[in-house]
C-alpha cells in the first residue's frame, strides 16, 4: 500500500507472511528520513531515531502472550 500523508510525504507498507522458515516469519518495517523501526514477530521492536543515535531494541519475548500480542 502507498499512503500519502497530509504533508505530501508518501509512505509504503508491505507485509508478507511465511515467505521463509527463518525467524522472524512476519515483520513490519517503517523508514523515514534517518529514522527506522521494525518488529520481529510480536517478540521485539527495534528502532533508531536519527544519525549517530544508538539503535534501541525492546524485547517483549518474556511477556505472557496476551500482553505481547496486545490482548490486555
């Protein structure tokens, strides 16, 4: 899908499942001007908000599945 934002900037969304049997099977990636964020299944989120900024990773793999997948 291609999205046009109010500012005129375009965004692209692409998703695919089970294209490989290497974990993660599903992943969403979002990129901007020197910014990126992506997830590995519902296990972790990795992001970086600029040049020369450390990459942050939040690991949710130890949470109960109800919390990890947003059911609570």
